[in-house]
C-alpha cells in the first residue's frame, strides 16, 4: 500500500487561475505528482508514463510470470475545474526470455 503524506509548503487554496493559467497549474500539479512518485521509489515505465514498484511482485511460478502493480496519475482542466485521475494498472512480464523458452521446448 502506498501512502502519500501531505506537505504544507505548497498552498493552492488561495490560487484563483484565469483562463490562461490553467495550463501552468496543471503542469505544476503533474510535476508534483512525478516528484512524489520518485520519492516513493516508483519507476516511470512505458510510453504512457505509468509508475511501478519493481521491488514488489506477484509470481505465478507455474507459468513463469511476474505481475507488478502500478499507477497512472494525471491532472487536467475540465469544464468544472481541475480534475485528478488516478488509474490502477499492472505490468505482466515473463520471468524467462525467448531463448530460454526455446531451449526448454527443444529439450522436451
């Protein structure tokens, strides 16, 4: 389980953005998300910039598969204001490479 503690050094409560500053605010919040993920030792992986903790995995030994839990975080401006999306995801990886699979099939 991942816990993110609140910091008091950045206060957005008194910030009232105009039409031109929404992009800057969303960029700032997305950068803060990225910094927090780095502090939690989560690794940014893939072209969709999802964050995974590769130290913790779930193994399916009989199928030679490892499953890693991760998150996709983003912030954007929509009709009503600033919206934050937190998406849970997983990465499924084989614990054997193709050459090892080929050798196992050849021996059997």
